[in-house]
C-alpha cells in the first residue's frame, strides 16, 4: 500500500472518530454545587470510543457512560491521551468508587460493586473538589436510555 493511501485511510479513521465523538449529546450534571457538561456515551459505539484520541478537555467537561445494565464495569485507557479520573455510580447516581487512570495504558479500572454509570473527568477533578464515594450526582435522571 502506498503512503498516500495509508495517509488517507488514517485521516478517514481519525475523522470518523472525531465525528462519532462530536455527535454525542451533551447534558448537564452536578456534583454538589459543581456543574459538569457531560458528553453522553449511551450506545456501544460511543462507549467503545469514549475519549480516545482527544488532546485536551475543558475543566468542567467530562464523559458520562450509560450502561445497559448494572455490573462491575471496567474502563481502560487504550488510545486515550488524557490522564483521567473515573467515578463509577449506582442506578441512583451515588458514587461507588473513583479511580485515577494514566494515558495509553490497558490497566483495568473497575467498579467495586455493580454500577449503572461511569463519569470520566480530567485527572484529579473529583479529589480537587472534595467529591468522594457516597456523593450523589444530580441530573442523571435526564440521561438517555442506553442502547
């Protein structure tokens, strides 16, 4: 395969990833008095892509993963360039546990008990605001149904 064709294919793949990410709906959540603008990954494709290949994310921005069922879901950081913290939440929106994740690793970071949601934010976002397990996030009742 020649270099031009490889470059074109890589460009198309990156464009498709960017489109999938930009096509995700955004909703407002709250953690105490802290406002969060969360992109919502509620289908398999968006949950699989997540925040891959992003180079920056605004402080108040994150990604909410809506799972089809409560389970001990795990996250990893393959092709993810940003260091992130993830909060796993139960069906009522109460934080079960928070895990810090390093870029471009395949370590599993899992919910300690069945979770319905996961919220990824920039590394340290939860700790910097004193948000710990047991805190309930607001706005999850408006999240789209998972697909």
